[in-house]
């Protein structure tokens, strides 16, 4: 498969690029909501526009009212989100939760997916139970109660948790914390009695929550997939989210690089444009090549995931680890080449660094995925 977009995908990229540049620009969205200390961290009007353009339903089947596209197309939107640092619940709602709901019953899909497709609903996913991404260990418990379950425990860093109309929660229904089996996914509505949120603002100004479940009663219809067999669905949504986060990170890297190159073309020092200095040209050229390699790795992972390949899981971790290193390089080079002003809030380059830090930790950092690559490769 070629590592570039075909004609229809290129058209989608053009649409997404223009829309994000016009409506999702940093000053219009990120700075606007951050400076107003918005409790959601994003604009619901913009999210509604996402729905009008069909972006929200990219991974939702046509049968359920979506576009029925794949991870390559979702990645196109995410890359433009990253380039413009556009705050939105696209990754948590249209990628992670949508992937989970694709394995749900017709009743659950009919209950939640129309709101997602229209841009009226926001979803979150609660997996992690500590400061680092460790989905292998799940202690949050769901015990049988009548015809349903009682959910108890705590989830950490649930992005958009307090804003979500529904949260997909991974809980243990049997076995011990580290067992692969015995995990079940639940669709928990926002008004569930016993669920509470402690909201925190992350380094990139997005809002996450420490969410506590105190004997939250759920009926049997809230189960996504099979009872005790939720690990397969969990792995599917994690792979989708990881490659989605990698695609957004590519956008962050490209956005920071573009801003830096433009600065090199304008800033003068010692009577010359600093872009004329060979040392900076070499650094810019090296950064460009690294970003293109990372982007190719992401596209390959997306293609394998869409094809249902057995190699998809390995390539997703390759992409996530590679992009984490590359985006980190891009934002560091950006701040350094901007000089002292790169550390000020007045310039947007520092905002790229903050988003990069949040994305690096989201669903596993470079070290986590490097270890996964070693394990999956048999080393």
C-alpha cells in the first residue's frame, strides 16, 4: 500500500485543513476557551460544526448514520486538529468511544451514536487507574446486582470526563487485577447516581477528571460486547486511540515545524535572515525528514488497522513511539530557534510543546510503546 493519500482522502484533507485553519485556529479556539477558564476546554458550537461536516461520524458505520470510513480518514482530521491545536472531543468521542460502540448492541448504538454523529453528544473513555497508562491492570470492579451490575472504583485522567454525556468504562467483573480475562466494558450515562468527577486542567489546557464510581447501578443493557470478554473490545479501542493520538502528534510536529521555518525566514540577526545560517538549515532539514518518516509510520499503521492485519498492533506501537520522539524534537527545536520569545505565552510555539507533552502521555508514552514493540517482535 502506498504511504500517501488517494484522491478522495486528499479531498478530505483539503476540507479539514481549510476548516481547521478558519474555525479551529489557536486564537479563535484554544486561547479563547483557555483564557475564559472554560469548564469544558472546548467549544460546543465548533463540535456541532464537526457534526455538520460529517467528521464526528467518520468511524461510525453507514448503517448507524455515519460515514463508514477508516482510521486513515480519521487520522486526516486529527492531523489538522494537531496542526491548529484545535481543542475538541474528536479523539475521545469519534475515535475511542465510537470504536467501542461499534461492538455494542443495536440498542446501545441507537441510544448514543445519533447524538455523536450530529455533534450533540460528547463521550469519554475511562481506562487508566494511575498516573501512567497501564491498561493491563484493571482494578475498578463491577459486581453483579440483580439483572445488572454495581460499579465501584476510581479512574484517573479521564479526558472530557465531566463534559461527557456517556463514559465508556473498563471494569473487572471477574478474576484479579492483572488478568487478561474478566474485563467488561460499560456505557455509563452522565447522570448515573454515585458517579462523581474531580476536574483538573492538564498542561495543554484540556480538562480531565479523576472519576469515582460509588456503587453506580447499571442495567445489563449497559454492557458493551461480552461480559468478562471485554479485553478484545478494549484492545480495539486502544489501538484506534493510539494511532489517532499519533496522527494528532504528527499534526503538532508539522504545525510547530511550519511556524519555526516561517520564523527562520523572517527573523534577522547580524544583518542577515537567520534562515541563511547553515547550521539552522541543517537542523530544519533533519527535522523535516524525521517528521515525514513519522507520518509514513502513522499512515502505515492506519492502513494495517483498516485492513484488519495481524501486524497492526505492532505497527501502531511503532508509530506511537516514533511520533512521540519526533514531535518532541519538533517542539524543542521550535522553542530553541525562536530563542527567548519561544518561552513566552505571547508566541504560539510554546502551546505546541504543551500539547505534545499531553499527547505523549496519552495512551502510553514512547517508552511504553518501545517495550511493546520489543515484546510483540519477540525480543
